[in-house]
């Protein structure tokens, strides 16, 4: 086989895998975006979402920036250097992106969009720089050869150490993520007539409707079913209280929220009448949360 034939064969193999890392990054990004939306309703996908998310946070942004800065296979001495630089740059980039994301409402979507935005910018630059280089000068992961063929014993130990540390870190983060925390709670709040935590009713006529909005947010790691009871209490007469409204069978998935308008009437006349809003969980006969309002009730 002639030298020209070998070069043609090598170029054919290179062109076949030239953009495969780009394809993996884009495919993984789309998969992560889909998992973010699906995991809100399919909780068993949360662990997979976390695993792909860790890879994107710890490696992909830095890898894309490394491709943009060092597109040639001669720019860096070894794959170990490129791998370590990718992780280091990813950590540095996340510490820059995080304060920027803090300027807007933080949720899973904004975090992903922030990382995607920077990664996409780096990939565009990397695409242009890789495209203009001669094919035999381009760096790309060598998917068609043994990655350990030309690795020294020292490099092999470094690779193994990186792999073990990455697995341990991922396992620790995954354990923390899926293990229920003792601090998991359910948020319970009341909104006034402007749908804010203000302008609550302060005076009303007996037997006339009162209106407020109750809010419940399930911050626990499993699906929960709730019940809300509203009690009118006369503080001036012992044991004078009446159940004036209740909502049953409110079922929320983890991180799901509901806000619902509730109406009731005060049965007693007097100043500083109390309204008790009690939140019950399905497995407890005692109130899980309790909120109170005070108002004057007139004829």
C-alpha cells in the first residue's frame, strides 16, 4: 500500500469522526433539556438528569472553550493536559456564570440556558477554527484507535486517578441529591387581595364572604397529599370556634406548587376575631403548618 493511499485512508477516518464530539455535546444537551422538563413529572428520571447535568457542569463548557482556544492537536502536549484544562476551565466558567444567573430568577431552566449560551458561543468559535485548519492538524478525540496505546505508565496512573475521583465525586453528589433531607419542608402561605403578602382583610361584616389565596409548595422529595381547614375562633370566649371552610385531596409532586382562592364567612361578632388556616398532610392528624389572621367583625 503506497504512502498516498495510507494518507487518503487516514484522512477518510479523520473526516468520519471529525465532528463526533460536537454531535455528542449537542445530543447530550438536548437530552438534558428534555430531562429537565420530564423529570418534573417523572421523578425516576431525576437521577439520570443529575448525572448528565454533572458532566455538563464539570466538563463540557471547559472542553468547548479548550477546543476554541487550542484547535490544533499540537497546541497541547497530551490528552491529560486537555482533559485537566477542560475541568479547570469549567469550574472557572461556572463561578463566572453563577453571579450572572443570580441577576434573574434562578431555576433549572435559567441555569441550563446560561451554560448552553456560553457553551454554544465557544463551540461556534471552535467550529470556525477547526474548519479552517488542515485536516491532519485538527485535534479531535480519536474514537477509532486504542486510547491507551501510546500512554506511558505515569499517564495511565493519572488517567486512572482522574477516573476514580470523578466516579467518587459523582457518587457523592448523587447520594446527596437522591437522599431525602431532614430539612425538606412544605411551604404554606396566604396572599391578600393583590396576590401579595399584604392587604389582608382587616374588617368585615358577619356572614359576608371573605376572600384570600392560599399557596402550597411541596419541597419534599416525594408526592404529598394535603388538606386545608379554615377555622373561625372567638378569642374572647373559650372553646368558641367553628370550621368555616376546607379543601381536601390536594396532591402535589415534588417541587410542584398550587395557589387557590378560598372564601369563608365569619360567624362571630367582635374585635380581633381569629382565622386559623391549618395545613394537614395525609399521614398526620395534627396540623403540619398553621397560619393566622386577625380582623374585626361587625354587624
